[in-house]
C-alpha cells in the first residue's frame, strides 16, 4: 500500500478577541456588532456584503459596519 499524502493545511487569518474591543479613556467599546439572537456576548463577522453570526448562522445582508 502506498502511503497516504497529507493535504496542505492553510492557516486562517483569525482575528483575536482583543481586536473586538477598543479602549478609549476609561471605557471599553465593542468594535463589532453583536448577534440579536444569541445576545451581547456573541460577535458577528463583518463581510463585504453581509454580517453573520458564527454560532447560530443569523445573517443580515447589505449592511456594512
């Protein structure tokens, strides 16, 4: 039997959680929108033409934030 080849794995450009917040003065601001279904603890991913939740799949089209 021939040895199986391993598929090349591309590392994703993940954004760390520290990039989801901005500190200004003495307060902390969220830079990404939160999911209306999951609550304020779950951020939505911002794409070119939509924002979507990675947890429940909720998507809003045509919104750029």
